[in-house]
């Protein structure tokens, strides 16, 4: 197979088709328009770049449709090409939530954030966070006073991600029937808590960061952060920067599951590289918001 034929195959077959043909299923609850999560048993693959790329959140594995074929069991590039060729013409089913995106020019991250109101008692986001998520009012007031939260559409909330200088990079979006991240935004860290901190408590979601803050009654020496459910290079660099603070203590407060343990191992490695203290803090249930509501 020459280079031209390989490129034609790459154009004809998306990663979603290869996964569905292999028996993987879309996790609608955990998927977004730009990142579709496929599951098979305990294994996960996330399809990105409009179906042309993929990565495994539980390992460093990632790439194009040919590397995905190898990830699924093909032995060598020739067999990977054969597997991809077998899927030509197969059209994967569209997730129910997918709709054709309407092309439009988006305002900047800062402008879109600035156009949204802060949550207030009785507002849709306030009701969602205090009612469905069980967050105490005093925690929300502290987060709002620090300009960490905004009202999102349809009763959702936006939780700001910022860089080490405090500049907004994006926001987590969570609501009764929606989860995602700011379009064109960049994941770094949601940051909430003391400005005079040594202890850095690392969670996977802003709601979990605020939940453990509530459980711990906002420990005065602690910064509560969230990676936004991923581990971007910017997130990795931000945690490494935090680990260099004097007397830094990294606490991996990630979820009580396989993915949480993998993230905790990454935090432990960063702490070791920086000669910082490390601890693993595991919720009793799946995550800290479940513990708070219990």
C-alpha cells in the first residue's frame, strides 16, 4: 500500500467507525460535541478532531486511526491498514445529542465570561449548586466573591480556569443535563481557597474542589484546584509550578476509581520531582460531591 492509498484510508475511515465496528459504545453522559467518549468494559477511548484523532485518558496512548487499530490489537502497520480498510463504507451511528454546528464567530473568552452574571440566591445556577449538588451557601459566596463562578445557559454554572498569573483561560460547564468546557478555551486549573497556601488539594472537577472545601470547612492553608476532568500539558505545568512553592504539599484528591488512581500517580511523580510532600486523599464514594451529599 503506497502513501497515497494510506492517506485515502485515513480520510475515509474515522476513529468512531473503527471503535463501533469493534463493539465499543458511546458514553452519552460523558461525551461532548468535540470529545466523544467510547467505552468497552473498563476501557475508555476518547475521539477528538472530528473523528480523526483519539486518546486513552488512562494511558499515554493516542494518535490517528491506524494507531487506534494497533491499540485495538492489530499486530504491525500492515495489519492495522487491513483493519482500517475493512471499515471503509461503515457509517457509525450519530449520538442523539449531536446536531450540525451552526457556524458563528465567537467573542473572546474574556468577553463571553464578562457577559455572564454571577450566581445569586435563587438564580438557576445557585439552585443547581445548592439543591442538586448540595454545596453550602457560604462556599458559593466565597467562590463568587473570588470571581470563580458565572451563570451558564439553562441552569448550568461556569467555573473559571486560570493560569498562574490569574488570567482566564476557559471554564468548566456543568448543569442538570449538560457538561463540557468552554469552546476555544484552554484547561489549566480551577483555583479556589487560601492565597497563603502550602497544601494544594487536586481534584478532577470544580464541583468536587468546592465539595471537599466544604467537607474540610475551608482549611486555611489549602488551595483547592480542579483539572477539569483532563490532564492537559498546561495543567501538568501548572501543578509542577505549584509544587515548587516553599513547603508545598500536593494532595491527590482525585476520584475513587481507576482514572483517579492514574491521576494520583501523576501527582505523586510531580511531587517527587519537586521534592514536595505528597498524600492521597480518597473519597468514600466515587467523588467528593457524592461524599458531600451523603
